[in-house]
């Protein structure tokens, strides 16, 4: 059963560590730390993706900035309570982390596969230039009755197709994790820059 749960949420990423390890939390005496890695897109843009890693698979006391890593794991979410409401926080939970010398062909630099359920009405829209976009929120089951809620963005034909999904639809999604900066208003005259994470969908299938 556990293996089946791991199969419905698979991430593999090759990137460069650009931060130190920051303590996150502890479970049964096992410490978990956050670290940021930069991942190149085909364009000149760079995605900065947060990785949650156990102290049991990497020495978190070392300064690893500038080192290239190959990470496999799952894209996970949790709700953080702030400003009187919950905020969805996303990161890649590393099951394995390997230091590598160079980006090899067999390593896809950023890919994700999800098997889950549409848990919110799709939002379909067009950009001023006429590009079609659909936003999806996918619930992916985890063991022990938990679920991860993953925002996904579809383009073009995929957006048109996804716009017809109903809440509860069972879908499979292939794509990549991307980061996006936005400005959040936090007071009358105050704003702050934040980073949102989502899956940019390259392929989506509706399962009966």
C-alpha cells in the first residue's frame, strides 16, 4: 500500500543548492531541514524550489551552496496559519538526494507525475494576447488519510480540456514544478514579495 501511495506523486529534479540548511521540524527524533535549489528552465529563467530533507540522508551541518544535486521525492503541501487565515505551503519532500558532478542526459532536470482528484472548480481564462490558461487544484492522497493539495496550471489545448473537469474528476498529470514571484498586499500601504509554486502541465489525462 505504501508503495502505491508513493507512486501517485513522483518528483525528480536536478539543480544547484543556493542556500544553507534551515531547521524545519522533528518527527520521532529525526530532524528535517529546508534548502533551496535553483533549476534552469529551457528559457533563461531559473526556478527556485524549496526541498525538505532529513538529516539522515544528508549532513545538514555542511555548507553545500554551489553543489549540484539530483533529488527524487514528492511534492507536498501543508497549511500554515497566518494573518487569520491558512496559507498553502509547498515543497519537495526528498526521499533521496545525491550529489552529482554534472547534469547527465539520463537525469531529466525537472519533472513531476501526479495521480489525483480535482478538488476545486477549474478556473479558465485568456491572457490579453489570447493565450488560454486553466488553473487546477489537485488533491493527491498520502498514507494515513492525508492529502497534498497541488496547484497546477494548464496552457492551450490542455487548458481547454481541463476547463471541462468537474470537482472529483480523477486525473493524471505530467509536468514540471515552477516558481513565480508575486506581490501580496499585507496592509493598508504595505506589500511584500512572495513566491508561489505550481505544476506547469505538459500532459493531462482524465481517468474514468
